[in-house]
C-alpha cells in the first residue's frame, strides 16, 4: 500500500481500510461496481477503492436533466475511468418522460432508473457488489427527512451500510473528511449546482437545519454515528422479539395466516407488534391503526386490502391471505382426460380416471381435498370454478338440497377461505364443494365402474 505523507489523507485512508475490514464489506476476489456521478463523494470513493487494490468498474447515469452540464458530467466520469484504467459503463435516460409515464416525481423516477440499471450492469458483467458514496452527513440528512415525514425505528437508522447488493464504503466518514481528502490529494470533481438550491427538502435541511444542530453540538456527526449504531442494535433486538412473538401468535395453513387475537391482545404494545408484522404484507402503519380500531370495537367481517394482500377480521381472529383468493375463476376439465391446472391463488388441481375395483371405498373422509366421484354419473361439461351465491346441491347422505353458502356457514369457514372455495360442476349441477362435501348423486357405490379422482393441492405461503 502507498504511504501517504499528509496525515489527514493517511488518516482517512486508514479509516477507510479499517471500516472495510470491520464490516467485512469485500472479499479479495470480489468485483465492485462503483456508482460515480462525478461529484466529490463518488470521486473520493473511486480513488480510495482503486488505491486499496480492489477490482472495480465505474458506472455513470446521464439523466438528461441539466442539459450540457449532464453531458459534461458523463464526459468527466468517462475520462476519470480512463485515468484509473478501469472499465466504464454509461447510459442515458429521458428521465422526465419516464417520470411522466410512471406517474412519479423526477427524483423517484431517477432513483428507480439508476438502481435498476446498476443491477443489470452488475449481473451482465459479473460484479459482486454495487458501491454508492453515501457518507455520515447523508445518513444524518436522511434520518431528519424521515423524522419530518414520519417513520419507525428502521427509518431512524437511516441509510444502512449494506442493503442487498448495495454497499456504502464511505458510510464511516463525514462530508468534511471527504472534502479534505480530495483537496489534499488534488482530485478533480464536478459540482452539481442543484446542490446549492433550497428547492429540495434535503438541501434545506443541509443548509438551514444541520448548521443549527452543529452549533448546538460541534461534534454532531461523530455522536450521531454512535447513535445510529445503537439504533441499529436496538432494531436487531426488536426484530428478534417480533419474530418470536409472530411464531407464537400466527399459524399458516393452505397459504393463509391466522393471527390469534386473544393471545396478541394479552401482549405488551400489541398494536405496534401487529403493525410490524403486517409490513411485509404491504399494510402501512396508518391502515393498521384502523385495523386496531375495528378489532377493539369488535366489528367482525371487516376486510382491509393492501396492494397484494387482504386482511379479514374473522371469528377465528385476523386472517391474512393474498388478494388472489378473491379472483373468480372457471376452468373446464376436459372429459376423459388426465390433467392439471393452476388456480389464481396458486393452488393446483389435478384429475384422472381409473377403473373401480370391487367394493371400492374412498380412502379419505368426505371433506378431504381429494374427491372420488362416479364418472358415469357426471353430466358434461365438467368445470371447476369459484362458488357463487345461489349455488345449491344435495350433500352426501342427506335428504334435500342445501345452499353452498349455508354449508360454509355451518362449517364456520373463514372469510378468506370462503372467498376462494371451489366447486366442481357437472353440467349445471354442483357435484363437489371442494374440500368440504361431495354431492350424494355422484358418490361411489357397488355399481360404480369408473371413478374420477380430483385432487386440490394447497399452495404454501411465504412471509
């Protein structure tokens, strides 16, 4: 390693190496893609990574938002890569048009484009990691933004050191340390004039709020870094507790989760636990507050929906299931053929025909997920579909008919399970309420010669 005469440069370099080693960010064989805008921070990151001997490539996105300045940034980064003799990957986007098409702000659209492209470059060229040049001041500003907008504990720890394939090797340093290193090393960089404008919330915090905080505590960045470490540790412990209580309170069956409300409400801070549990299912904190109100009021039958899941307040507790359970379906089962099909909620239906041996007795109970039907008693065509209001059939070993809805009520079937209940129809008759009850007229008897076997296989839920 090169020995640096200037103490401040040497201290920064040593701190960089110490941070990399302490955090186990890179292995000697790793290839790292550096996200380089051409600004101060990313130039310093590039210089440190190259001097430390890591195998790096440089990636730059031209968002086309600042006209000639954007093109000049791209040219600068290209020359920077040439100077370091490292591969350079560049791309241009019409960010404004993309933002308009996606209904996003320009900033959000730019972020999506940037990280999606970084991932694509990393996959195509075999980079192990994608490194961004966020430092302690960025971490502080992000935390303040999160506080202003409202956040939980995860928002308080701000920008993590590692996030999937993304790593932040300058996370340990302050903006001032980065600037001193660049100046003492004589590194060139590009200034983004938009960083001086208070048009953006982050810049207003940087220019107007952080200086006030630093006047109160001149060592703000140092003490803040320690605070973030403590928050990270606290979040880790909290997540362990939440995971343990989730395992004790929730059970999964057939792709759906049931939360034991009696157990949950006996725990401390149960509403907060619920809000954290429901995050992976797409329910924001504000929506969970409404769920809590409904639970406390005892209003059963209520349903809440996120972008991906439904949450039902049922007699059994709170039930979470994919929204796909509500998608109606109607699929034909071709006569005389063997086959399989996939239902919208991920369950699989398979069927086949077999000859009936003498005195055949179905090996399952009438409410199992496998149905054995007398094939010669089935009108055509055969369909498997969602049950509908008004569906009626004659249950096995019963006189008269019964509404499917009454059968589900009698069996106390939960709301999400009701939503996805399937029926097998022959012609215009319901011959099996799948998983619940067979119709009497298609039962297996001593005179049965051919059997249709239909199996419903449940999907597995992943949280």
